[in-house]
């Protein structure tokens, strides 16, 4: 039986990251996978998380399963972080959430619920979108349509194209939106554009499904949530896939949640029961370690303060790297790289062809995705000139 299956090509992100790790070139630069790296090229553990971890280990008395919905403290803390402590939907009790294995688990549970509610639902995804969205949601049986989003010519959002495509989305359809720090292009909607999306959702009746994996890495925790909160304040239903991989640095711990903003409290409870049943048939119970850490950090004023300061520094450093990279590329390559400074979060497209991205890997050991998506958080003072010089060579 197993012999009928063929070897698959490597994953477009994980495969390149592994290829970089295996490259013996001492000058190699990994701009592939979206992890934050500091000036030393290390993905650090937040101090607030370390403090929480010491306390947790000292106090831990059991490794028994968590509840089916996960850790309550974590769920409450994350709902407040994402929706805002003063959220009307929270006060009205029309929000429920389930702790999931990372943001991917959150997307998957969201997809399971969408499929249970509307098996023929079409999911509208941005062109381009994170390559894993399609297999992750599609394996549940959902179908896709794409809406125009990134315009390589203007290096920004093709908002007219987006709106005209989303006018075809109808009640029973789902529109997948990137809450902030668009992956892969870094070009985000303005608040007035979010307003137009809210109006469209009201008129057309589609349900927004927001992938929210980078809160705090664009402009700040509150700023990055503004578009999402605007939709939640205006619409009866919003589904959110939140992740703590990036903003709490808990990548390998797999911590996230699917948050359901529902029409009323009874529906929020019903959806939670459905989400628990979906989790039970997919992976049974969520992992505990990371969620218990995140729950402590998110609900403790002292730890939360330390974490917010660290996250702010991380966000400011990414934005500083964006400016520095623009300067370095303009100096070495000529041309206009102002878009790198305008874009948000970890990712931007450099605008190279797949052949140029391949040459960069082969000739300079500078690794980026074939689409020329770079992880800006992989740039540092020690490699920035080398990156710019290597890009200039392939242009
Ligand atoms: C990325 O896009 O690089 C990250 O979200 C990590 C991943 O799982 O692909």
C-alpha cells in the first residue's frame, strides 16, 4: 500500500530554510521562514516568557490533559488582547474561543466550523496569500476563489481590484483577510479601507475570517488590531485565527486560538461545542506548555508590562531594519525601495524573478522564497550590506 506513494518536493518555505541550514557558505543569510531574529541571528526567548516558565515549573503539580477548549486563563487573555478589553462583543458574551496548536491549528478549526455550517462555502483568498492557507483550509473540503490584492507595479494594495472582486462574494461565503502584516507582501489595508470592507460584508453578507498571526509586529498591539476590531464592532459574525508564535516568541510551543464572534451568546456556546468536537476528531486535546505560559503573561500586569516593552522594541527594530534595508538597496542597486519602509511586519517582496532568487541562493547563499519574499527580521547590521550587494549582482 505505502509503495503507491511518491516522494514529494520540499515545502516552499521549510525546504528552503532547511537548505540554508545545510549550506556550508559562512556568509549565508536566511531570509526564508518568518521568525524574528535578533542582531546575533538568534530567535530569542522573551524575558517575560522565561520568568513565567520558571514560576510555572516551580508551581506545576500535574501533566493531566487540559480541558477540551484549552486553558481558560489563556483563552480569556487572548480574547482581550485581540478584541480589546472593552470590546462590546466580549461584554455581550457573544465570543467563544478554543485554544489550538498554533495559528495553523486555529485556521484548521475555523475551516472545520465553516465547512460544518456551509459545506459549499467558497473561501475568498487574497492574491497572493500565505501558501499554506490553501492546503490547510482546502483539505477540509472548502473551495477557493481569489481576490486581487497586491499590485507589483505600484508595490501596494490594488484596493479597487479587491473591492470589485469581493462584490462577487455572497452570504454563505467566507473572505479570508490578513489582520495585519500581510504574509507574504507586507502591504496592509488602511483603516478607511477596512471600513469599506466592513460595508461590503454588511451589503454582501459574507463572513470575514481573519488570520491574525502578527499582532504587535506592524505598528503596535492596539494599532495592528484596529481593522479587525472595526469589523467586529460592525458585523454579527467574525472568525479569527490568532497565533502567539511571533508576538510571544512561542513558535515551537504551538499556541493559538480560534476566536468566534457570534450573533448572540447562545450561538457562541453552540459554536464552541462544535469547535471542541472538531478538535477531538482532528487532534483531541491542545498542547499545554505554551498556552500556560502565554496565559500567565497575558493576564499578569507585571509580566504583561515586561512583555509589551520587549515586543515594542522588537517592532521598532523591524521598522528600523526596513529603513536601513531601503537605504542599503537604493545605494547599491539604484531604484526606489521606499515600499519596504511603507510595508509592515516581517515580510516584503523584493520584486525579483524566481530565476534571480535562485541565483542569489546559488551564487551568494542569500536565501529567500522563490517569490522573492524576504523575512525582514532576518536582516542585521552584519549582513545588510552583503544582502544589498548580492541583490545588486543579480539585477
Ligand atoms: C512563514 O510564512 O514563513 C511563517 O508563517 C512560518 C510558516 O509556517 O510558514
